[in-house]
């Protein structure tokens, strides 16, 4: 639960917010990390020493559900001459180390990051006649903070968050988020490390998809050029009814499509409904360690296997390989958004903490023929995988959400793969790697062209390259929801 109060009003666990010139005796009692961030806020808003705050009644370090101790809300007058409208500016307190006594974050020194190293901000366009800031952005920030605390994954500028729900729980088209550096907040050196400020930017579904297929920074730059879609300071307008591609239809083809072609895609992996069969051996071969056997339980990835997959996404297959954030699907409880989705770490780990098969007993096998299976949503990403990743010397991983298995496509330029040009299909337990040459990628793109318009074909759909001993099937979701998968 949270309460709304002026930051200068006394609270159960926090004293009034001091300014940079607070008396020394008072400042010594005030949490130093909190004091340092307030100093940056007072630099921007000297006329608002006591802004309204949403504060957690029961702090996280006392067992409360909300990781952020406070969210301060300021009124920013903007700059009409620069197409920056008046807006509300929200700033979080709690992702960084506010106290320095290990109650929330472990103190690691003054030179590194404080806590997770950042706080969140959000800029919401002020509606005409609105005298007080809406409080729902504070709930949104708490949801993102839960994700960070539960997954221990930090956000970076350019990251995207799939929310799949209007951010204010209305009928708005703004249903997802990108993250970028706050245009006004400067990094702060606190006694417990450095704090930077990442701004949440609300976007439409079409804009999120473009960020996924190209990169977040590219879409952020486009949003900056369209005043009603964000403008220079990327201010979110929940009443925006058009995407940037509807406002300017040339942006998709001239900027996004061309960007994917020249830069490639930053999307290196997704959690998906997928499976694979080893067609090299008959199903009755009990020693076959293929990942999917019809009628049998798939083998689980060992801890070392999952760590290896994570490493390939993080650094092992290292060309532009930062993993994508998985969807964060908020579940509304008591008016607050509770993050219930797996973290980036969880999405590439086994559901079990113990492996059924020890890593040392699983050998890497070269396969002669494989059959890949995807649902329609996952299959629609194959052209992006080929054009935006493999043709740029990169890799792309599908991690099954219905079983412990993974499929990684790699190009000939990727180092660290166990699939080779001589043996393009290789499996390590339930993890399959497929190496595709540039010539074969071009051929697949021609044959898979209709995947870019999936509404035009009926499922199931099958593609086959007999000379390569490769088959791809696009199947209904229900196939992957069955116990056999």
C-alpha cells in the first residue's frame, strides 16, 4: 500500500526532504543516498522544495511489497518554443542505495554503482486544468522496480518493456515502454556510489515492435523528431491516438526498414512456443538425447547448459548480443501492478533448480536432419532472425516457454558455436544450434516471404529444404500447449 503526501510532511519512516543547504546536524540524520538525489531534484526545481510524494507505508526493507521508498512528483513548465509541453516529472527513490547500511542494497564502494546504479523517471503531459499529478505512474514504476529486484537485472538506455496493457489502465494505445537517459537529470555521486536516471517513455505496440526488430535507440530518435509523439524530452501523452508511422508513413520504410537492412537487429533472443525433432534417428532409439520425443518427457537443461545459453546471449556469441527483456505482464491487484513475468535470467533457466541429467553426461551430437516447429507468432520472427541477425554475422535464440529446450541460429561469422559448416546441426542435450550460410539464408528468405504476412495463410504450414535436410513447420498454439510438448 502507498500513501500520497507532501515530501515535507512528516512520515512514519522518513524525515522532511532537506535541500542542499540543510543544517549539518539534520543532514547527518537524513539518509545520505536520499539526500544526494534530493540535491539533484532541488537543482532542477528550486521553487518546489516539498513536492507531492507517493510513499510506501510499509517499506520494502520492513517486509512491504513496494521496492521504491518514494516517488516524487514535480511540475515542469517545459519550453513551448522548443515544442516541450508542460508536464509532470516523476522521480523514484529506492533502486539506488539510499541508506548505506545493507538494509536493502549491499554497499560495494563509492566508485561503482549505488545499489542497482539508477533511478527511474517519467514525464507525463499535463492535461489542461490538471492541478495535481496523477499517481498511476508511481504504481507503474513500482512494477518495474519489482522486476529489477526479483530478477536482479538492471535496465539500460534503449531497453524495451512489453507491458501489453495501457499504462494508466485506460483505453490508451500507449501500452509499452522504452527506456532512455533523462534529458535533465545528471548522474549523482553519492557516498554509496553513482546514480544515473533512466526515463520511461510510453509507446504504442507498433513502435515497440519496431524497437524489437531494429533497436530501441533508433525508435527513440524517431520519437524525438515527432513533437506529439514525445518531442525532444520524450514526454508521454496517454491521449496520443496515432503511432509515429501513422503520423509520418515514410518513417517505417525510410528509417526502420533501412535501419534493419544496414544496422541489423538488436533482438538476439525471445521466449517462444517452439520445439525441434531430430530426424536423424528413429523415435524408438532410447539412447537418442534429442530434445523433443513425441510421447516422452523432454530432458531438462542442466544448470551448466542454461548458463551456457545465457552466456552465448550475453557474451559468448558476442556480436551485439545483449539479450532482450522478456514481456512483463502486469497483474492488477488492489490497484497496483504486480510483475508476474519471468526475468531475463529466469527466461533462460530451467524451472527446476536441479538438473535431471548432469552436464558432463550430455555429449554434443552432430545431427543429419532436423525438423523445427514454431507457433505463428514465433514463426513470424524467422525472417527478422535471418535478415536482421544472421546476414549481419550474428545469432538468434528461441527459448521454449513450454519446455526446457532452445534453438539457436548462428551465422558463419559467429565465434563460440558448436555447430559448424561441416556439421551445421548440433545438439547439446535439448539445446540445438543451426549454422546457416549466407547463401542458404538468402534462399530461405525467398521461400519464407509469406511469413511476413501470416494472416494470408492457414495453419499448419510447412517449408522444406530436402537438400539441406531441414524442415520448418508453423503450427497452431494448441500443439505447444499439449502435454506432448
